[in-house]
């Protein structure tokens, strides 16, 4: 682990992965860690970069107090700031890899939807969520320009947010939709088929890797037979209960909030019909095959007929397109689109 080259957000993420808690107490930096977690390398980082860590934590705390929706993943740089809406469970961490690969000169702020923090209520209309984000962005950065981005189901909110900011006279340079799910896919049957297919695709990758490690043909046949039996059981359960309907642990408030936010967000998406938007729209798809997926990305062209389409590499795994190992390729696609807009291509 080369922590000496990490940006502060990535360093703090490394700490968190080891259950190391770091906080500011006045002008001092405090730390709490499990036995053995605070290695000599981590101690050196805390000592040598104390002032940087304190400055970042103070800035993040001030942002949360003033604009709770805005999570600064990379707050510095001279490029047009990106404000990004995550998928329907509101996981801003899904932008961690892509924000890192866009570089130190690209400001990147994730947008946390209401209902996840335990203090606000989730909203069941895309238009209301967009209004909430617009107020937060304009309070945080009154003058543009802005790039509004959205990932997966969050693309619908990002599209509406770009429309709303444009109507308010803001300088929105681009609505960047990454692997967007069209709201029409959130009707019951299309959604069931899409999420079932996506789970199957992810499973194929995992099983191929596992099969390669097995020592004999007999072991591989036994493994495949067992997996087929389990898949049949899962398919029967899926048809009767629907996807991802596990009940959250009743004593886990965070899981309960996420489950409630997910259900409310899906309700909002089912109600939403994208209206025409005259601004620049860029649709980033993981690969060309994604055009024929259940995500129905080309339906966005009905509301934004001049949208630009960009395709990732053939082997890009759609559901994780903004994460490693695909994040560098998608980051380069975004940079290409930015150069194109600036006339550099």
C-alpha cells in the first residue's frame, strides 16, 4: 500500500477500512483504532499529514452542516465541478473510484439523497429530489458552471436536476448519464427481468473465476451441477417475491433507512416521465452491447434526441462500470467528451 501517494480522502478511506476512526478535537487530531490496526506506516501518515487531514475534515464538516446533500470526494481543481447523483440506495461511495481516476484537477461532489442521514425524510417524486439538490448546489456554489452527473437509476434525477438548474438560469455545461436506467424499466415486469439478468451476468463472471481454480474436471462438473440447482431455487423465489426483497435487520437503523430509501426511490422513478431538455446530454454506456440491455438507454433519446453516446470497452462490466477495474476507461471517456465540448477534438 503506497499511502504516501494517496489523496486525503483515499487515505481516510484506508483508515476506515481498518476500523480506524480519525476526528478533529480543536487543533488536535484524535484517533481510535483496534489493536494492531494502526501500523507504523499509518502512524507516519497521521503525523506527517496532520495539517492536511485536519483541514479536510474541517471542510467536510462545514459542508455537511451547511449543505448536507453535498459530499466532497475531490473538492479541488480548475475543471468544471461535477455534482453526481448515485443509484437508488444513495451510495455516494459508488463514485469513489471514478472521482480518483478523473484526477486532482477535477472537482467531484457526490449528492446524498434525503432520507439516508436519519434526519430527513425520503422523497417519492424525482422532481422534488431534484429541487432539493438544486437548492443545495446553488447555496454551496452560487455561480456556475456545473456538470450534473447521474449513475444507474440516479441518472433520472440528474437529468431532471440539470433541467431545473437550466430553468433557473444556471450554467449547466453537461448532463452526464453513466449507465442510465430509463424510468420505464421500473415498471414491474421490465424491472424484474433486468435485475434478474444483471444478477446472472455477475454470477457468470464469478463462477468462471472459481472454476478455473478447481483441481479436476470432476470437481468442476460437481460445482456446475450444484450451482444450477441453487439457481433454479433462486429463480422460483424471484418470481414469487421479486428482486432484493430481503427484510432488513430490525435493530439496524442504517439498513432500515436504506431499504426505505430504496423503495421510495423506485416509487419516484416509476412516476417520472423525462421532459425535453435543450442542454448538452452525454450518455456513457459500459459497452455497445448495453444498448440492447433491459436498461433501455436509447429511450433517453426521446427526450434528448441530440444526446451524445459514448461506449466503454467490450469487457466492461456494466453494474460496476464506475469502479475498479473499469473506472480508468470510463474516466478517459469523460475526459474525451470534455475535450470534444471544448473544441479540442
